[in-house]
C-alpha cells in the first residue's frame, strides 16, 4: 500500500499547484482589475483549491498515476499561459488557453475517488433502514 501513498504524496502535481498559485497572484497584481480577467483568475484559484482538497482526501489505492499526470500537465500548461500573458499581455492566453487548461484539470480531478467519511456511511445505512421499514409498512 505504501507504494501508492508515495506515488500520491510525492507526485510533482503538488509543486505545480504551488507554482500556479504563485503565478495567479503575480498576474492578479498586474491586470488592473479588468473584470473579465479577474473573474477567470478567481475561478482558477477556486478550481485549484478543489483539486488540492480532492488530492488530500483521495484514497491512494484508487488514484491512477495517469490521472495525476494529466492534472500535472494541465496545471503546468496553465502556468505557462500566465507566464506568456505576463510577457506579452495578450489576453488570449488567459481567456482561451488558461480557461481550457483549468477546465481540463478540473475534469481530471473529478476522476479522483475520495475516501468516504464514517458519518457518511452511517447516514447511508440509516436511510437504507428507514426506506426498508417504509416499504415493509406499505406491503402490510
């Protein structure tokens, strides 16, 4: 089991997320509150937070190295788009390419199974028992 834990814990995707977070902050500082760009960058921050949470809640035995690699690639590409924007101020790097990379990373993150919490399972069992009792009463 430790092999899968190490794969998840030590995957470069974690450092790529930090790099993108830093690049987002750098970009936010220079966009002069352009509403459309601000909205895209803020959404990107929310998506990164979702991905970080998903990775922290993941069951290492169920996480594919291919999924981690795909997320890593999209985040790396998103970082490059912001670097390009900062270099030439071409908003297409943000409006088109960054959005596409963030969306692709989000889609991959949704493929990461997360551990269910003990309370979730208990609640499901209680609801199943209530439903069973309800059906029994209908049959009587």
